[in-house]
């Protein structure tokens, strides 16, 4: 199983979550989903395998950069 973190739950976020989890809303319909309000904590979570950035475009660069910098490197 792949654990996916979605940053942003505005316009596209609900669509992405529904597609990933086959449900309508992360907090209500997916009891196994953890909902956090801190993107940095989500990015730093070692149990998250992938991060989706679904925020306004002005924040994409910084969030994607942070996610990429926290990604484990292969040896």
C-alpha cells in the first residue's frame, strides 16, 4: 500500500482524495485518513510515501521543494 499525503483541500484536493481513496471527503468518509493542518508535518512524516500539492499555484514551488528535499535518497 502507498501512503499519499495531499496538501490542500480546496478546488482540486477533494477530487484527488476521492480518486486516491475512492471516497468523497477525507475526514468524514475515510476513517483511516489522518487530517493535519501543517504541511511541514505531513512532508516530514516518514509513513507518507508520496505527497500531492493541491494548493494555489503561488505556494506550489515552496511545498514541492520541501517535499523533494525531505525525500529519502537511494544508495
